[in-house]
């Protein structure tokens, strides 16, 4: 394969994916001609086109340009995809997104943020804190960081921050100088089979990828699973680097930070939830490790605007609040709903949830039911299949049958806005990793207009 510096034209299959589009932006900013396919036009793909990239939305070999030097694809694309098969059968250099990210980061000092939950917020906040401290890092993020309004951040220093994805063992292409593991719940069992394999061939293998002398930051409840290894533990009310005295003051989460070498009082964070306090704890620990000052992390934390679709505030006034969240695992649902409860302890909390993948719905049906029972009212959409075919007996009706909540309604996606109009909304969450995000704007417009009537 030719060197990355010699590449003139790249073709991305699945260019609209959050990780793929970050790579596309990286190469585009270096003068590479970018072409790609995605199955649907989205706000993100339209942004890529506006930036000068060429995107089409049908599997169509005639749309493939001549002279492609490299093909990059995401594992979310089916193996039988016509364009992918064409490139594989005709001798083009074809690489997974994670392989290319590994090649790019190999020549840089790398901070890699891993974990089944919290990766995107933690990597975005780490990037923001480092840059607030004058460390001009590059970053490849798994979401649109609001401080940058992008999932790719161009820097000039030797440091790069990357989101280390356990799906398809993608993070094993990375060799970080600094790594963190924020959580390790069973997930992606379609890839790993069981939790023990996820630990041994996933996260422990990732840990062994650390460069000599590298640092692992480990969420403190995971310490027993890494017994005998060298790491720095972090957490809320636990770990050697910890947040404690967590409280809510004037709409901010406020906490104190303690480490073996320092104490920082009354840090203020706009993001809600104890899970985000924990994400902040490791992000500021890494920033301090790399030379950030106490003043820089304090001001940077307070100025952090979060990540699009991570408990993102869509609209709010004195009567209604509407948040959108990417939550697609029971742990993430529970965190989002509990964050809403902490902010609005007296309000009715309604949630519209779109399950993501038949296999995940099957594997965690009891957990999803338990999490959704935390809501006062549930609008339950059909399963978003993504890369999967239906599994007999697995449906949203299965989740509803396991729930104790009497206020659950099965709703077609096309009818969700109407169902919301017929409800008394106080606090609303839209939840899921599928295409429920396409409804956020119309729902937000309705709720905003309703309050202005």
C-alpha cells in the first residue's frame, strides 16, 4: 500500500458514520479528494458535501470515480455491499476505519478513551481541557462536540485524542501513550459472545497495546478485573483520583477533586449526572497529567458545552424541558433518566425510546424494561435494525411485556409527534442510537411553539 502522504483520492463506504466522517475531514483538510457512499442523506453528510466532498446514496458502481488510491469502510456496512465487494474483488487497497486511525495515530502521542459508555463525552472533554490549557491536540471524536461543532479537531501539537471503540475489536489497532477505560458493561455480545471474552480479548488486550511506560486510567470498580496490573484508578467517591462532595448548585453539578498530590475545590460542570462527573474526573486527571494547570481545567470544565445527542438540551422554558440522548444500552438509559430526575425532581419525566439492534434488545431485554420503568411515561418505538435482520420473538412488544410501568405506549415512528401532542409534557427525553434523531427538530419546534401560543 502507498503511504498515507501519497494518497490523492479516497473512497469511504459509510461516510456518514460519526467515526468515518471524522477521518474524511482529516484527509480532506490535507488536500485529499474525498468520495463516498452512505445509505441516507443526513445533516452530517450534507455538511460533508458543503465542505467539498462527493457523497451519493445508492449502491451504484457507476458513481465510483477513477483513480481511487484507498478505500475505507466501516464494519457497520454489510459484507455483501456491492461497492465493497467490487473494491475487494478488483485489487484496491481496502481498510477498516480503525486500521486507518491506527496508522494516523502511530506517529503521534496518543490519548485513547475506551469504555462501553462515556467514551464520546470523555474524549470530547479531554480534548477541550487540553486545548484550554494550551496543548493544541488533534482529536477524532465519536460525536459532534459542541465547543468545536465537529467530530474532528485539527491541532498542531504532537498529541492526538481518539475514541477507542471496542466494537469489532477496533481499538486493538491503537498503541496509546495514555489510555482510559471508563466502563466495561457487557455489550456487543454479537461480536464477543460473553462478558468474559469481552474482558480478555477486548479490554485487557487493549491495555496490553499501551506503549512502554504508558499510563492506564481505570474506573475504580474495575480494579479487581485488572488485579496485578499497573494503573491509576478514578471515580466518584472511589479511586485514587476522585470526585467527592457532589452537589447541584444553580443548575451546575459541583464537586471537589482529590488526587494523591492535589485537592481542587468546587469545580463547576454544566453537564448533568454523576456519570458525567465521573467522566470529568478522568478527563481532568489526564489533562493535569499532561501539564494543564488547575486554573485551565477549572475554567475549561465550566465552559464545556457537551456533545450533540449526549443529554443535549433541545429547548427549555419555565414549563417544558426537552433533551435528546444517544442512549442505547440499559446503563446509558438509566444514567440519562436519573440525570433528568436530579435536575427536575418534581416533574413528570416522559421518554421516547427507539431500541437499537434486535440482538441487543434480546440480550438486554430485562435491563431495558427495568431502565424504562424509571420513566413516568414511555413512548416505545419499533426496533431500529441497523445492520441486522429480524430475530423471531424479539420486538418492542417484548420489552413492553416485561415492564411494570402502566404508562407505556407502543408508537410507530411516524406517529410519535402526534402522540406527544396528545400528552401533557413537562420533561421529555428522546432516547436511542437509530434514526429517532430525525424527529428531534420537529418535536422541538412543536414544544417551543406550544409555549409561545
